[in-house]
């Protein structure tokens, strides 16, 4: 559903570097949130509440050595803070669902890097506790097995190494007369089949396709994925937009 709704709008961003795409989406979301906040709150009241908060902070410093007066000021400050938060909560409710939908799209398209054609990669089958023995894999034309087609389950998991030509495939795993399918996408584009597939009430708990996690931002050796990158950009954009639009 997320793909159908958002692909026409956001899919062009997958053709540019992930960092730029995340920056654009972060700016759009920050701009929408800021505009909704501006027109869904009484800015005159919010400005007054902000000024009251600053005044109470000064008074708390002045009365830091007088517990009785300090408690009285803190109580008044809490009432003002609660009023400010209540007003801020209204626009948050309106923007919450659209943001969650966009996050779903980002997680489905920018959480992992694609598996490249001809690149060796590992697919892993995770088992629920207590299952042992061997598991085999069957691959379609276009996919090549680098490891053996049958492997032993060790420490609750089994791994196979593959490589493939560009395309979309369905890989099949066979265990104890049961079959488990996993979609696989091999491409140079920023696109991938779901990197994880979960199973319930089955010996197999999870199958992963081996997509490497996407590093959108390398900040002084700190490798950051899409979510951390989005948070950094959104903080910068939100602060800047609030300053420019005089929002309290």
C-alpha cells in the first residue's frame, strides 16, 4: 500500500544519491510539519507562553537557595509548560499518520543497498529453537550457487552463498518436506526485495537475502543509516524554518 501511494511521488529520488534523496524528503516533511504547526496553533499565545517560560527559568535561578519559593515557581512553570505542550500536540496528531507512512516507504527503499549483478552474497535461514539437520536450496535460472546446495543447520541457522544476473527471482528452501520461498532482486538501481521474510508457527523463523545495510552518511567514521540521517537533517531544517517563519 505504501509503495502504491508514494512511489509516483518519491520514486524519482531513488535515481539520485541516497543522501540527497533523504535530505529532500527531510526538508519536505519538516516544511509540512512547520506550516501545519504555524496555522494550527495560536502563535500569539505560544509566544506569550515562551516568554513566561523564560521568566520562570530566571526566577528559579534567583530562588535556587530558597526551596519554598523555588517549589512555588516550579509549579507555575509546569502549568505553563503543560499548556504549551497541549497546544503543540494538536498539529502533531495531524502529521503523525502521514509521517509514519513516509517512514514505511523510506524503510522499504533506503534501509538497504541493492545486491549487484555478479556480486557474491549470503542468504541466511534462521530456525526456531530445537530444529536441527540439513536444509537445501533450489535456485532458478540466472542465479548461481557458490556454496553447496545442501548445508547443515548450525546454532539455529544455515547459510548459502549465491550470485546472480540482474533480475527478480524466487529462491526456494527445502527443509523436512516443507518449502519456503524468498523473493530476491538483483539490480544496480536503488531497489530491493524485502530483505527479511518472517514465518510464524514454522520451523523456519526468518530468511534474509543478504542485502548490505545502506550507509547514507559517514560522519567522521560514524556510519549512519537512513533514519539517523533523516533525524539529523530534520533537526537542521526544522530549526531553520522556525527561525525564518518566526514560529514559537
